């Protein structure tokens, strides 16, 4: 877990460390990331590094945290604007993520981060299941659903069913972004496939024939 000592550092030093971590992740997948190179580039000691972070998982959390906050804020604004319609919001999220990655000119960095999350499931498993109790995650998701998602657009009877839909849509989105920035599939084609998947989920997969 990222330690409070890191956030208590002067802004200039925090940014120097972040830039060193980002540079290393831009060049290498997680298993080849060198802490020695990070501490050298950031001009800190290895001992200081472990006063700020426990392990490489913390580094992934650090680098994706800012973007995650931006996307979360965007999702909230989109749901409010669209009366809590989760399907419209997910279409807008897709375009927003593409914009954020391209606008920041961080393709190599995000490709490595996305590859890490896809190929090294231990990162995300550790982050979600060991660093945060499941009851806390469930509460946060439940609060989010109650506050921002309008159930009238979903054929769901319970909050739990709404959370299932929410998680399915996250997986569909993640797959499309991964295909564009890691597999380097055609962006326009992937967007078309993503929108088709959303429409299938929205309209239902079963026919009316008994």
C-alpha cells in the first residue's frame, strides 16, 4: 500500500518520483521494471523507496490513480447528464478514455500498464482483494449505484443485479481498450464492436420465441 510518507513529501519530490516510475513503466512490463533504476532516476535511496511503497503493485496504483480519478469524475458527470442511463454513459466513457490516452501522449506507458493488468492478473487481484476488504468495495459500489445509476433503464430487480451489469460493462470496455492500445487493432473497428456489444446487452440476447 502507498504509504502516507509519500503523500507528505514536497510536491516537487513527489512529481520527480512519479516521473521516474512512469518512465520505467513506459519502457518495460512489470516483471522487468527495475526499482534500482527508479531510485537512481528519482535521486532517492532504495531505503527511501520502501518508506514510500511496499512493492511494484503500489507503483501501478500510483500511476493509474490519477487517470482513474479523472474517469470516475467523468462517469459521475455523464450519468448525471444522462439521467443515470448507464448505456449512454459507457458509450461516452469509451471515447473519453481514448481521448485521455491520446491527449496525454502516453501510449507506450498505458500500453504497458494495460498489458500488465491483462497478463499479470496478480496485480489487480492483489490490489482489489488484499489491499481493500471486499465489504468496503461492495459498499463503495453500492453507494455509487444508488446515487448515480437510474434503475429504470435496466431490467434488474435488485442492487446486486445492477452491480453485475456494471461489472460486465467494465469487462467489455477493458477488452476494447486493450485491443486498441495493446493489440493495436483498428480503433474505428473496435469502437463499432464495442457499441454493438453495448446494444446487445441493452436490448437483450434472447429472442421472443419460446
